[in-house]
C-alpha cells in the first residue's frame, strides 16, 4: 500500500518506519527542512530503541522516503496519516491549527479517494472539523478516520509493532476495509482491532492517558501519606498492585509525570469537559498533585542544607522525562534545575540521551558532564530525576569520593533502603523513610 505520513516527529517517524517495515511504500512529510534533509541523508532525528535499525533498512530498500513537499508526498497514497502537533493553546485546550491547516492544504491537492487518518491526539469532534476543512476545496470522495496512537516513548517500536489494541474510529465501511488490511500484520497474535465511531475513538485516547496520569498522581498522594504516617510506599504498591483489578503498572511514585502527552492531554480533557458543561473534578486534582510533586524534593534538600542553598552545587542524574528517550518536554528535572538556580545554587547534569535538548534550553547556565561520575565533581549532593538503568547500581565508592556531603535525594526510589543505610548516605526518596537523617 502507498502511505503518506504528514508530520515526522516521534509519532510520525515511528508510524512511517513501522508501516514500511511491513512492506508498505511510505513517504514521510514535514515542514522542517533541516529535519527532512537529515532523515533523507540517513540520519535519525530522535532516540528511540530499535528504531534506527528499521529506519536504515527500510530507507535502503527504498520503502521509506522523506520530503517537505505535501503534494509530492501524498501522490497516489491510499492513506494519509496526520501525525501533527496538537499543543495546548493559551486556555489549555488542544490547538488544532496544524491539523486543520494541513487538512485545508490537502483539500486543494486531492484528486481521488483517500483515507485521511488522524493519529494526533485530538479533542472530540475533530474528525468532523477535519472533514469540513478538506471539503472546503475538495468535492471528491474521501473518509476521515480517528486512529489514536498509544505508543510509549522509549518502547515506541515495540508498542507499534505489537500493540495491545488498535482503536479505529470510523463508520465508513470502505475506510474500515482499508484500515483492517493495513493493520493486519500488527494484530496477528490476536490483539484486537477495536472499531468504533470517530468521537468515541477521540475520547478513548484522552481517557486512556488521563486514567494513567490519575494512577500516578494517586500513588504520589499515597506516598505523601506514607512519609507522614511512617509507612513504606513500595510495600503499599506491591500490596495493592497484586490485585488484578488494580494491576501492577503505573503505580510507581516519583517526582511527577511529564512528557509531551500526559500534561497536555489531561489539561485538554479538563478543558473539553468544561466546554461541554461538565467539571472533571478528579482530573483537576490530578494536575494539581502533579504540579506540586515535581518539586517535592526541593524542601527536603533545603532543610538538609539548613534553609539556604546559596552557593551550593548539585549534581542531577537524569533529565529526560523518563528513561530510554531524549524527550525533555515537561520533564520534572527541568523544574528542579529552575528551582535550584533560583535559590542561588549551581548545577551539573548528566543524562545518557537528553543533554543536547537540555543544552538548547539552559545553555551555559548549567554544567553538562561527560558521564554520571563527572557530574558529581564538587557537588554537595546528588539528585536523581530519571530512572535510567545505569543509575540503578552505581559505584557508590566513587559517589562518596566525589560528593562533598554523603547525601542523595532520589526522585525515583532507585535504591534499597537497607543497603543505602549501611553505606552511610543521608538518603531521601519518595514515600519511604528518610535514611541517616542528620
Ligand atoms: N510523542 C508521543 O509519545 C505521542 C504518543 C501518542 C500520541 N501523540 C500525539 O501525536 C501527535 C504528534 O506528536 P509528536 O510527539 O510526534 O510531535 P512532534 O512535535 O515530535 O512532531 C510533530 C512534527 O510535525 C511537524 N509539522 C508541523 N506542522 C507541519 C505541517 N504543516 N506539515 C508537515 N509537518 C508539520 C513538525 O515539524 C514536527 O516534526 C500529537 O497530537 C501528540 O499528542 C504523541
């Protein structure tokens, strides 16, 4: 099948590459010329485990091409995916200007039947708006499908190739056939293709992300309670997670959720609900808890240093909003860096993948270290913001050697309390006892 993907960011590049991998002829289109030139010359633009290998193979076999030219890119395509940004507008609702802009452009150049698929996360009613935008200039036949994407950054290729489910919102029999054929290789093991109307598909995506964000904020509140009542959140997590009705995943407390999806999607659903005359009370609390949680470690650090961080130097391990990605959108580490700098402290950081992105934000306001141990040099304490695997079993003797104080503030609960206690660290984490308090 000939497929076009408009928007070649995290979702567009993974989508295009994975569809090429099953034998389709894919053209990815983007307005960012630098990005397209880079991709066309065989250089990948994002870090995503397993993606580069597929990207290079499919490009070599000429199933995956890149262009900035929409008209050229959609030529003869049976399906056009829209993987465009839907950032929050000033009022928190999803801004549809990119999606509707491309829909209008498509209307000017379409010549035959095509299925236009919304893969961006969009509010309920967008499929109708996209339909109207295309129809402003194109009077031929076409269908709009809502096919929200559930991939997780860091495991995006695996999620795309073996999805738990594929949600397809369309009432058109013709579009349904095309989508069924396209996704057949991805659901061979029996995971469902779930068909529904466009509105339900659009809401499914927001409901899924908002529910997961709710689980995280819920556990962060349980963690707050644990700290006050002397309970251990890891025990509570295991205790409740083994109940099938609750499930083990997304119960890890920390310094809040970030990324390009949860913060904006929760906010957009609250806004959509409000516009529909309903106040989504739980989600307002979810957002509130998350905002506070991002800075949960700061008062602990301040207290340890007797209320004054002026002139103190901190090492931060982890910048990406989660491991195995270089994505720093809404990453809690960034909020912590801002807070520490505002209190007169200085900061050295290390992240295996996300440092170039952070450099564009902070420039020389922070020191970017060569490796996790160099980041410790001269630091008064270590702060852990992202749970990269390589931080889980560090060389504690090197940490002791480099740090001025034997103090670790861990936003991701990486270390065993008994082990860290015996090493003599002052250690504070989330929802667990502080160890070796001064
Ligand atoms: N990132 C994720 O994990 C994820 C997961 C599921 C869904 N989503 C949703 O998918 C959508 C895309 O997200 P993303 O993370 O891939 O965004 P992104 O910002 O990484 O990529 C979007 C791309 O679209 C391009 N673009 C903008 N206007 C364009 C135009 N007129 N023509 C062609 N290209 C244009 C940009 O240059 C950029 O490369 C969003 O709605 C997001 O909420 C994201």
